[in-house]
C-alpha cells in the first residue's frame, strides 16, 4: 500500500480561503492522503464546510489555542507516514506533493522540505509573479506553477530556515524532536523554532525549487483582527529568550538572526533542552 500523507490544516474563520485551499488539494494531489483539520473556534460556516470534506478528520476547539497547539493536535491525530503542515490560505498546484515527497525519499538527511511561494520571507520567495493577486484565478496560478516546475526541474537548495506555510516531513521527525513550541501564541516563530531543532538534531532543511504554491499570507490575522506586527515582535522576544540570543525581539523581528550560529552553539541535540512534547 502506498504511504499515507497526513495534511494538517488549522482554521479560524476565513472559510473562503480554506475552501479554495481544499479544492486545490483535491484537484492537484494524486497521493494517498488524509485531511486533518483543526479548527480554533470558528464562528462562521467553516466547521459546517469542513464536516462535508471526504477523507478527513476534524478537531474542533472551543477557543483559539494558537497555531502551534492546533498543529500539535493535528499531528497527534495523524495516521500518515508523512505529515504536511499547510496553511489554509495557500493554493497548491499540480505535482506539488509528488515533488516534495521525492526530495524526502531520495535524501534521508533532509528533515523538512518546503516549496517556493510568492508571499513568504527569505530564500523561498518568488518576488515577481505574472498573475495579479488578489484577482488571480487558480488557473493562472497553476499555469505559472507548471512553467516554474519545468524551468526548475529537480532543482533544490539548502536554506537556513523554512517558512511554516507548507512544511513536509516524515512522522518519525516528531519522535525525535517533538512538536511545535506552544509558547509562540497565537503564531509566528514556532516555525523558526521547529526548523532550529530539526537542524540541531542533525537533519538539514531543503527548498524544493521545482515546487511553487500560492500563499496569500496573514489571512487568519486579518480575518480575526489580530495585530500581526505586535504579535510577531512579542513572539520574537520569547524566541530570543529561549535561545539566549542577547538581543531584543524587536531587533530579531526587524533585522533577522543567523540560525547557523545558534545551531553550532546548541549541538548536540539534548532532549531536556530541545525536545518539545506534543501536549
């Protein structure tokens, strides 16, 4: 039987984004997969919509537990050999999961693989895309993604970190390093932290340059009227304290940091220091 991939998607209102994401997965995914939805207290029609999706599990929280905690719930409920943490404001494209899986399967040293996208930070970003957001159609996105995949076939590279909008990894990575750190509420820097611990454990990160997915970015924050910038700085402060960086959260959030410096200092992986239990 082919390997099962668990696609974990966290939601909190913004049903229009979730619907577009789910439809793109159903349209463009040929692998054996299951949906694991974790809803953080939606008050719109999101839950009713998710209940109608085949091949799915649904966990409903009465309140917003945050991105990290909800993903941990989804990971615990997953039956897959692989887990994909996917934001609900993404649009995946033809062959996305096939090529992401191919990178993991050909190189056991890769801990996490992620795609290129339009609305992300650092090395994963494709800065100039030809379609017009927010008025693009899925067909325009998929046409660009197909051309991108052809132009960058079997091409990838090592990044210092990966953005958490789409991360694929083997489930046994969780056994080794634990889940996402729930101190980073409601979101931001839990993906940085997860990537650091993956690298400290001896695995590398990888960008699949032959995979492009669309990412709206920040839709949950906008829909639920969270102050994205204030939350980011607050969690950056938690991040700098956890990793003893000696600079302010404001500095990290605005000017960045060098992950390799932390990794070199923190190795080897120690459970009491680096493992984060799935609560």
